[in-house]
């Protein structure tokens, strides 16, 4: 599993700078952070060879001439100074210099420009706590870039926000990815996940001031993303957004695996909310694979998704296709009880016999649902939307503000500022008002080092040790360019659980240079 986070980007005091150019400066700034081993190797070309963003899991491929431009993610974007001018942007009167679009980092992650936003895609991990760890590492990477830009004469200041909307009708993504067996029928995924995703925001929504895509509706809602979804199932990610995305781009051995691309989640700063987002979804997917997921069907999934988000008092019921109605909390309880039964039947519900995470996810899931049913404010240290709502209600009470007061929207924005001295989430974290699962030292290590139990270890160590000889990389390949050879050498990494430290650590340690490493690797493969 892993995460993709597009950061909101802003230059304070002006809106004349081109957002794509600003995003390239974020990538370039991090490449200059020589103190970070994660930046070793500088710019690395992304290998698009095996990418196919127009393949649909329902059994067809969308013709390129019929696809929305935002769907064509298998080509390197280009941006020149002339294009910036044509788009009405500026570079502050200075030579734009190198427009860096992409880096593959030494921790196995990717930092790049996606749709005019800087995006960090975390390396592949095998459990929800590591998903939180390397996602939080992305926030540290983004912060380092912001600090570097602020210290660079001639560059405009850049603020980055870990949120999902500018409240002016634009939304940007926080996506999740989960590896699944291809043999699971996609219709089962849709059936099993749709009610869960429509209500999952109760435990991992980030909270939002305003309703509607432009935020003009008065009030608070649970999710940043809910109002931007318009379909139950579909391939798009930036228009007609679906609850279940059908992109069939496995980034792995396609005959064995599919990658479930989840676009409906909020960007979480709360470590507990993020942990539950990944942990509960992984459990539900396991139930779907084994045929033990609850049999529920919403009458109108999109309407339910929005209604749940707007109902922060958790009072409304939502119609099912069988004529009955349930609250969002009742639907989540159905999934939790099914997950507990499934884990018990598979011997994974106890810490001493299970995988070390299932029991904890189940316990935290139950604690959150119980708290939501009795006193939601008791969860302010764990659940992000509750923490944000509590803070907003304190401001409203102190200054007699109604929900239309523009100061509340500014508080909402400041919540997601990634700078610890400015971001309201971080101020609460520093005061001990938000629960930690990971220390700052844990996160700092994840900035520097890749996970050890997936192929991300191989990718990250190649960048760290032999970055000057890595011509390109992707999730399922590393491309070497050696001075002694006239051709590039592509090393496929199709199996996500190979390339681990256990399998390749000794090879890295014993190979002083790329040529030695590659020779020994290929000899071993032969």
C-alpha cells in the first residue's frame, strides 16, 4: 500500500505566479537539499514504459483521442518560459532556469509536478503504520523544499498546504494504492467497497468549512473531498470523479495483481486518522478477497457520500437499495463487526498470533465508532475532522462567529499549513493535543531511508548509492547508464515483495560502484 499527496500551493501576497512553475521550484529546491541523502542523484527521469493510464478494470482501454488531458499521466509534462507567459503566469522577472519536474528519492518515493501541484508519492509498504510513516515523510520533504525556497534570494515565498480544495471550486487529490490479486472480480470490489467508502469519512475525514464545490454553502462538513464526487464508478480522477476508480495500471506483474487506485480519501495530518484510513481499508479488501464483506447496497451512493459529509452531528439515515435506511455510523459498525469475525476466523485478531497490526486497527476502529456514538468530541485527539471542528467551535464561541464568517475559512486553511510554526494542526501536536503514533525521529528516518520489506528498498538504495548512474526509474524498474556501456540497462522490479533488504542488502553492501553491483545482480539473476 502507499499514498499520493498533491499539496496546495500559494505565494502569499500575489496570485500572478504560474502554479506549475512554482511546483517545479519545489522539486528543484529539494534536489538542492544536499544534507538529505533522499535527494541523492538529483533529477531522475521517470520510466513510463509500463504505464497505461487509459486501461479500465472493467475490460477496455479508452482511446487516447477521447481521453481528458488530465488522464494522460504516462508522458513527461513540459513547461517553458513562453508557456508560462501564455498561461498568464510570471516568474518574477527572473530567468526561470531549470524546470525540474521529477525526482526519484533515496527513500524510494517520487517527488514530481502533477497538474500544477507538487506531489509526493510514498514508497510501497506492507502495513498501515508504515503507510503513515512514509506519508508523513512526504510532509517533511515538502517542508524542506519550502525552507530552501524561503532562503533563496530572488524566489517568491511558497506556502504548501496538505488539504484538498482551495474553496474556489478546485480540488486536488490525496490518493491511496493497494495491491490486490487480479483474480478478485472487479464487481465484487465495487459492491464491497462502495458503502464503506461513502461512510469511511467518519473515521478519517479531514473536515472542511463550507459546502459545495466552491465552498459558498454555509456550515462545516466532515470531508474535504465529498462534494467533488459525481459518479459511483469510473476511470477519471479530475473530472466526473468516481467513488470507485477503475484505472487498471498495476505497476506489478499484471497477470497476478491489480492496483486498486483510491481517489476518495482526504489528505490527513492526524496520524491516527491516517492509520485508520489505511488499516480499515486493507481489512475490508481482505474481506472482499475472501467473500466475507457485508452485503449492503446504497440506493444512491453519491448522494449518500455528500449527505454523510454534511451531517457532522451524525443524525441522518441513508436509504439502502432494499428499502431500509441506516445511519453512517451503523454502516461502519456493520463493516467493523464483519472485520472482527473475519480476523478471528483467520487467526489475525490477536497481537501474539496475528500480523501485529490487525488487532490494533480493530481496537482503534471500535474505540472511534464507540466515541462517535456517545461523545464525538472525546475523539478530538485522534479523529481529524473532530479536532478541527472542536477548534473552530472554540473560535466561534469566543468571537461570536457564524459559519459564513471568512475568518473560519482562514482557520481551516491554516490548519493544513505544513510549517510547524504556522500550521494549527502542528501547534496542537506540539501541545500534546493530537495523538502521536510516530516520533519526529521516526519520520526523519523515513525521509532518509526506504522501507526494508518491499522493492522500494532496491529502488531507494540504487538512488542513494549509485544515483549518478541511474538514468531513470519507476515503481517497476530501475534504468542504469554505465560509462563502459553504450546502451541503457533496465532492471525490472515487477514483484513488489522482491528487492527487499533481506534479499539484496548484502549485494549493496559488497558493491562499491554501479558497474560491480549490476554485474553481480545480473549474474545472480542468470
